[in-house]
């Protein structure tokens, strides 16, 4: 109902939170939720805000090395001088220890924390924003891969059911017991096996993303067509009077 700031540990499934682009989306799940776990966090300070994330968590950053094009990158790669989504540069970076680990999921895969746009996902490869196969860095970002994988889980109704179940570490059962171990196992295999597995997955995700866009455009075109048809009938009736 009313808009207010809430602490991460107070966020619950069903809460609407601010996301990239200024829209509000419901939290439909938690990838990780463990109020008792003690973990290392990367603390990033700007002129007006402070942000704390685990090193593998992705956030929206503009660096000198990415041609002024913002990208989702692991917090471990953020450095002093990089610019966050609020337009402010990082002035201090340090590691801190905190109790409580939380990763709320939204449909867009984004969330605004302390006025800074963050991904709700993590990289599967330490210190890399993009999927690496052997020594090669692909143009496929882990944020996109995670988002597409999550859309598939949503379509299969595997991660938005209630009540939701978590491992003893606080990780969603589907992700922690199936998806994450499988991805990590594949990444530990020979390059040939990685290519054989990831290539069809990426192609499938690309097809699905284009199908979704095409279906959206078709639905919009259909709705516009219906509206024009009804409008034309209404005008015809007015003219016939």
C-alpha cells in the first residue's frame, strides 16, 4: 500500500519492491535466506549511500573498462572509481562480516537496494560477469543466463509454489539441490563437455527469449486490432444515425 524503506531481513514473499526502471514487483521467492549465517560481504560506499553484497552477487556498474556501458558484474570486481546506478562513484571499498544472508527474487531479476540497482542473481564463476568456457570469455552474461533459467523454473511452477522449501543452508531446494550443483559440475568438466552442454542451453534460451518477445508483440497487435475494429464499428453506428 504505502511506500516505505524496509530492511532486507524484513522482506517477505509477496512484498512489492522497487526494481530497475522504477517499477514495483513482488518478491516471489528467495534464492537464499539464512538469518543466522555469518558471511563475508563487499561493502561499497558512495557519497550518499552504502551497499553490502556477497562477492559473487551481481550489481549494475559502469567502469572505465566497459566503454561507459553499464553491466551487471560481481561485487568482487567493483572498485573505487566505478559508478553505480545512482550516478555516484565508489569512494571506498572494504570487506566486512555480517550475520544474515538474503537474496529475494523478482520477475525482472532486479532490485533496488539503498538507491542502487542490483541483480537478484549471482555469478556461477568467481570474478566473472560473463560465462567463461576454458580460457574464452563469451558474450553471454551470467545475469541473463540466471534470469532465463529462472523464467524456465517459473514456467514449470517449480519455484513459485507455496510453502517454499529450503536446504539447511537456507538455499531454495530446487536451486540448491539440483540447479547449482549441476551447473558447478558442468563448469568443472573439460571444455568440450562444457560446450556440448551449454551451447544447446544457450540456444534454447535465445529461442525462448525471442518467442516470448514475438508472443508479446503478437498479443499487442491483436489487442490493437480488436480496439480498431470496435472503434470503427462505433464510428459507423454514429454515422448511420
